[in-house]
């Protein structure tokens, strides 16, 4: 069965974050390490998003997100940037 939500240390802080594939976006809540989460970060991605997974696709040591959209039969890749990198 496909996952529509995952937990992973997406920001390399030894704290679990939550990533959710919604119908038209990927929403990430950054974990604070105490059971609470920071502000929601939403990134538009495809439509009818069905599944999400995390893996280090480009071998840079950071987890990237893979999102499958079943209405479009597409896969979107979100490459994670280093913390503080605005480019």
C-alpha cells in the first residue's frame, strides 16, 4: 500500500519531520523534537498525488522526496536544499 504521509529527518537535525502528499502539494511539518511541529511548508506538486517516499537520490547526504500522482501518471522529485540555502 502506498504511503500518503511519512516521517523522516528531512532537515538533518536528528528530529523527525512529517511529509504529506495532498491532492495538489507536498506539505512538510518540521519536527521540534518534543512531539510538536513548526510551521507548515507547502510545495505545489502535480495533481491527485497518491504516494510519497524519501531517499537520498542525488547522494548528497540529504533525504529527497519522491511523489507519485496517479491522475497524471507522473512522478515528481523534490531535491532537499541545505538548511538556510535560499537558492
